[in-house]
């Protein structure tokens, strides 16, 4: 099986422990790359992982 290249909104929610509205708010900030297939969002794994690695703890 090929390595996963995209995340779904549900996967982002689960990884970050956030609500659905908060996940969509992150998309609107355009801190990482995403695109739509039909009406479904797909988040670039590499872009998201890079963004996550750069986050500073509060």
C-alpha cells in the first residue's frame, strides 16, 4: 500500500484533539496546503506535518 499523502478533516481533528469548527478555522488561516475533491477537503500531509513541527508550545 502506498504511503498516505493527504489527511482528512477528521484525521486533523483527531491528531490535534480539536473540534470540527476549529479544524475548519485552521484551513481558513492557510498555514498549510489543502485542496478540495468534490466537496471534501484534503490536507497535504507534508505541508501539515511541516506546519505542526514548527508550532511552539504555549
